[in-house]
């Protein structure tokens, strides 16, 4: 299990970036700020957090967010068969995304869902490049658990009956299923 914890949405961005860098593909990894006006060399992967929706809380009381992530595989247009190289790079990213939690705890990060791949909006950009993208949804749960970390109790799932308590944010409202 990872020692990392998701506290902010940006933690997902950096975890995805670290996983791509670990592949050692010889490409730059960044976001729009890193890419603005820059001429692409051999290749760049842009990480885009497109949006997020609120979702149900986790069993531990963490706030849930369903996040749309797109990875743009951008290849310099001057390269021979740049469009095919961009598609090949996207295929490598697909393999990485499939079932990846980016080194984040499974209790805070689901596996990616609804992955799609195709030509990117960056295709044929003004700086001369070709691009493909890999997009997916991933549910993350931010912040600390609202449960006490009691090793005896942690073996049993803890729940709160939200219709019976004034606040689901109060850890004192949670109890193990064995006590219900």
C-alpha cells in the first residue's frame, strides 16, 4: 500500500505525472503552462484534468469526486509518421491507465473507467505537431478518513446511517457493522 494520501485534486495530477515519468519514454510530461507556445521536440504528454463531479462518500466518510482526465500524446510534426507515433504513444498510455491507481491508496482511488482514445484537439497545432489522447473517468476520495484507526475495529466495515444523525462529517456518528 502506498504511503501517499489524496488530500487535493492536484495530488491525482502529480501521481499520474510520476507514473508516466517512471515509464522513461523519453518525452516531457506537463500541463498547459509547460506547453504554452513551446515547440514540441520528440514528444510531450500533457495531463489535463477536464472536470469533476461530486459522488457518494467513501465507506470511511471521505468526500468523493469523479474526475475526467485526458492525457495528450503530442509528437513533433517534423518527425516521419508523426501521427502514427502519437497513436503509438497513446497506446502505451492506454496500457498504463488500464487498472492504474497511480501508486495511490485503493481506498482513495478507484481504477479508471470508460477509457477512450483518439486524435487529440492538439492535432495539427500551430507549432507543427500531431497528437492523440487517452481520456478516462476515475473516482477519488479526498482527505483523511473520518474513522478512528483502531486495529481491532478496522477489520469490520464502519457505517453511519445518515438519516439518523445530524452530521455525517462527525466521526463519532460512525460505528462498526458488528455493533449495529
